C-alpha cells in the first residue's frame, strides 16, 4: 500500500516510510492511496475475535509487506497485553440506546494509549532493523504526551521531546509525563498555550536543520498516520459487539484535533455500517463552527474543564477535506495557504458531503458538569469531563431510538479530579493501583519561553540516544 499527501506534491511512501516521516514534505498529511474494505460476512466474522486479533485483521492491509505477519501479530499481542482490562475496550450501557466505550484502560488512562503503545513498538521494530536513531517531537494538550512517553520509554533508538503548555494541563496529566525517568525522555513546559506548542512542532518539521544530519524527526501527534490507523480498530470492535453489520451504530466522539473521529470516518469507508458520527466539542468549538457555517477561522483559545480539547486549529480536518474535495491536492494546498492568512470558507458541495455523515454539538463547562452529575445520579457511572461532553452530544443529536449510540470515553475521571469536584458528585475518583503513588514520584521538567529558537536549541543540546 502507498500513502499520498493531502497537498499532492510530496512523493508517495510505503508504511515504513510514513511511520518515520509524519508531516509530508509539502506540508500535507499522509493518507492511504486506497482503503481496504470488508464485506458484511467479513465484519460478521469479527465477532469471534479478541482485540489483538481484530487489530491484526484491520491493520494488516495498511502495513502491507513492510512487517511480516508473524512479527505484526507479536507486536499487537504485546501492545494490548499492557491494558488493565481483559476486553481492552469494554463497553458500559448507561441508557436504553446509549453506551460508553471505555478507552482508558491503558497505562496512562487515556484513549491515546491504543495508538501510542503500538506506535512505540512499531518504531522500535523498524529502527532496530534499520540501525537508525531518531528524534520524536510532539505537542500535548494533556494526554498525548504521557501516552507517547509511556509508549516510547523503552526505545533505545529514540530521544523524545514533548512540549506541553506550562500550568495548562491537569496535575495528573503533568505528573504522568514528568515522573517517567530516562536519559532519552525530555518534558518541556512552554510558557504559552497548546496551539503555540503545536505551531513549534509544525515549524520544526518544516525546517529540521537544527538537528544533526543523521537524526530524523518523527511525529507522535495525530499527524502520524500510524496513530489514526490504530484507532480504526475500536470502532469495528464496538459496532460488532452491538450487532454490526446487521444494524447500524452511531458514535459520539469528544474531539478537538479531529484525529479520533477521522478514524471513525475511515471505518465507515471500509464497510462498517455507521449511522452518524457526532463531533462533540467544548467551548473551543472550531469543528462545530465548521459544521454549522462552513467557515474555518482562528479564535482565541479558552481554557476549559476539558483541557485535552482546548485547541483552535484542528490539524486532522485536512485529511477529511482531501476527500470532500475529491482528493484534489492542489485545492487543499490552496485552502491551507489561504488559512495561513485568515478565515477560509468551504464549498457547499464539500459541506453537504460532510453533513451526510457528521453532525456536531458544542457543550459548555456548565453543561459538562451537569451531564457528569446527571449520569452519576442516574446510574452511578462517573464520567471524565471529555467523555461527559460526548454523552451530552449523543443525547442531543437526535439519533433514531433504534440505533445504539456509542460515546468514546477518552479518559479516566481520576485524571480530572477538579472537574469531578466541580460537578458535585460527592465522591472523589481514585487512581488505579499502578498509579496510586504518582504524586510521590519525583518530577523532571524544563520550563522554556514561548520561543521556537529556545526549544530547538534545547533539543539539539540534549540528544542522548
């Protein structure tokens, strides 16, 4: 399988090359040239598979011949053996046709473990074979950083630098990053917001001259195709458990950067019968505004009770746009160039196509707390603030009563005790056993000014792999 850039000018790459590349050389994002598809009979047969088996079924076509099947099988089994629940992604019913897909049973209690535990092992496998060392650079609004560090900490061929906005992530999220010890692990608290961190990552990928010539720069943010690929699996897993392909399923996805819900879109394109994909946003409602008005513009970032969604530029939406504009790379390149200079407006044809599958909801902090309290009162199920936004959006979306709606629960409530307290649940969430001593562990972190040069200089001076 080959991968092509959304902007049409970068060379097509195979899976191994895409894994080590991240952002395309023309500034675009890589997507598969063609998608594998599964018949109704093949989807029905998935009902008998455990999570690792299903992951191999879904992922094998994307990897193609870059990794032998036996090696991929071992990597996937090792990846999902790290999860604390035997089902890996269990579901809980909270209403007659409302379900929660728990994606927080990995090592760092967030959905990003599904992709980043796998990504670390894939990188280790490929780099060891190629006798190559790389630098990972990523920005996090909370969960990506800890999941990336946890997934890559054992990799001897990697230096990993994670940027997070100083004093703008929860205490649990920060500690999960800064307490992992290793000479190759570098936590950088940038005196800015998440968008500033993300902009530094993009600028560094566009000009990598600050690094030695023998060190490639690799992305762990959702611009890396392997992350999207891994997330497709749990859409099939949940839908099959609820009766697919015989019945359609809808999904409500708390999202800011559009990567997680784009995986659901791909699952639909691959044959999964999806009734609707509900984009659930907080007050930073860039995606909701796109769906309502067809306009994409920057607004000041507002800090919320759901910090992992405090994003004003939705990087992965470009991947959907590529399809909405009939895979016209030149058109996407022009749109993104125009976006650098101001607001842009999408065509009626493109937005009409998007609205056939997607709808959206914007949920305030007050509504988030109210939903957390309502779900707790009704069934004693504790939601984290991001998942509560997903549940609220699912309930407001008007999906037919005969269609089950699955909300992706993207994080464990113990990561956000402040939000749980503000919701007035009367009970404090507890960390799982493996993290009970988290606040007793020493931290290691560098606070840096909101300057690209300072960040790049630190990286160049601290390569230890």
